[in-house]
C-alpha cells in the first residue's frame, strides 16, 4: 500500500533503517478502508514498541484519500486464532486462570506511629495524616527519607477505614500496562486502577520515556480526579524537574499540593538509633552508633537493618562463645557487618564511579573521558557518562561541565543527544541501562 510505504520511508529518515527493519517492516497491513487501518504485530513486544513509539506519529500523519485522519487498529498475530481454537474445543478439562494483576504488598510495620518525624518534615507529615483538602498529593525527596514508608502508612490506614486502595510502584504500573496489552485485557487493567477510592503511586520519576505507560496514567488520573477519588504520588524530584514525562501529566501532578521530604540530619539519625537501641534493650557506644550512621547513609531503613543485623550477630557470637560483648567496638562491628558494608558501598553512585564504569565498558582510560579529544571512541563514552551524571545523580549541568572540562551548553546538548538516540537505537539503550 503506497501510503504505508511512504510512512515507512519517512520513519527510515527519522529512526534509521535498522530500527525500521527490526520493528516496522514485519508489521502486516491486514486491511485499509476510508476510516480505518488494521495492522497485525508478530508478537506482543512489537505491539508494545508500536504503542510506545509509532502510534501517535501514524495517527497524526496517516491520511486517507480525502486527507482525513484514520483510526489505527493493532492486533497480535495468532491471538484470535488461538482464542477460536479454544472456543471450538468440546473437551473442557480446566479453564485457564482469569487474567490477574499482582500488586505490591503493603508492609503493616510501616505506620505513622513508628515513623520518625524530623523538624524539617513536621508540616509534610501533618498534612499527610489529614490530606482530604488536597488532590493530588505529590510527595518528593531524595532516596532514603521515608517516602515509601509514608505512602504505605497511608495505604494501611485508608484501607482500615474501609476505602478501596491501590498501591503500586511505577515499575509495577508499567508491568501491568505491558501485561494487559499483551493479553488484550486493558478493561481489567483499567477497572483495577479506576474502580477504586484511592490510588497511591510510588517512584513516578521512573515513568520517564515510557510513552504508552504515561498515556495510560494520564487517562487513569483524569478518571479518578473527575470522580473525586484521592491520588497520592511520590518521586525523587519535584514535578517541575521531572524529565521526559509529558507536560500534561506534570501539570496534573501540580494540581493539588507538593510536599517535600528533607534528608535527616546526623543528630536526628542518632536519635533514631537511640530509640531503637532502647526498644531492643541493646546498649551501644556512641562511637559505634556514629560509625553506623556514617557507613549506612543510603536510607534510614538500611541503618536500622544494619543495627538489627549487628544485634543478631552479636547474640549469635554470645551463644557460640558463652559471652556477650557489652563493649562492642567499631572494629568488631565492621567484622560482623562486612557483607552489609560491602553492599552499601556498591549501592553508592558517584561521578568518579560513573567515569570508571563507562571507561571500563568501552576499554579506555578514565582520563580519556576528561580529555579534550573529539574522537568518536572518546566522544560517545564521554556523552554517555555526562548523561548518567545528569540522570542518576541529578547533577547540575554546570557541575558536570566543570568535571568534564566542557561548557554548560555542550553538556546539555550531549545529554539531549544520548537520551534521544537511546529511544530509537536499541544497542545504545541497552548500554545506558547496563551502565
């Protein structure tokens, strides 16, 4: 069909020949009339890629002979035939399980009562305990300040009040969209997220680049908000700093109230440890507590887990040796927690670690990334490293420029280039994900 072939040629110029060959050439045009275009994907992965990258372009540019837009329909090869065979089968041994969505569990130990409220976060916590005047409620702050704890405390309390609550991480929401598209069960998906009283969605910054997921969240948000249902969102960034998320979604995130959660100060984390040690009847020297605070910085959860592991392992040594070390030293604590300390260190992402990881992946020296060389084998790794510093560490463009010896505009252009190319070039996307 001439119109379809023209569209493919346009996409070759925009996406590249290899991308079109991999994802579009195998799409089958089943039928085309004055108002509809029927396409068939070879599998669910191709269907999802189409929804993410092509549908909007096709619906915008694909016109019929009267220059009017047409409706695009997409099915997955073999699904209708498979369902037809099931319908003809006379022997009914066992019905397959109905399509189901599995949601993230809510930890009953995450309550408002056992959440340590710092001075900086008092107003935020007060509003969260009585949020009925605001919709949506958008909670943001760096990793480890207790966003998930508070969201799950909300879910637990509102459920106890008899409200129908759906709690999900952005990753889970995305998986549900993919599964529903794959199984052609979007009605079940939409009922699960719309026939409710409260939606609580964690880590919304992870929706970046996920166009089909963002589209579904947009309509879910509108449906719930119109029905005056409560919406809670959490992210590591305020709405205005979210990247590669549709402006219409960001504007809706700002309709209600945006609440910051500030990191805990050292003295506040010390107070958390004091309370926990008292509750567990485990006296600990302040020097050891300070060592734990300085070592386990990623979150209060990791800090408490380290303390609990230290207690358990100290008691295990007591049973093995017949004595309990009442004078636990830093060196003993290091020995008992060596595995957790190693795990904590691995979780720390720094600019230097990014530079070392990228240079190691491309088989060059770290200094090569910081050199003025514009050679392709230096420029591409450098651009990827700058993009990771921006996306993973939220570093200002100016700071990245100072680190790599580039100006502000060069860094911005590099980040934009790598981000855009990653959307259309699968190998580059896999490299950035791996790193």
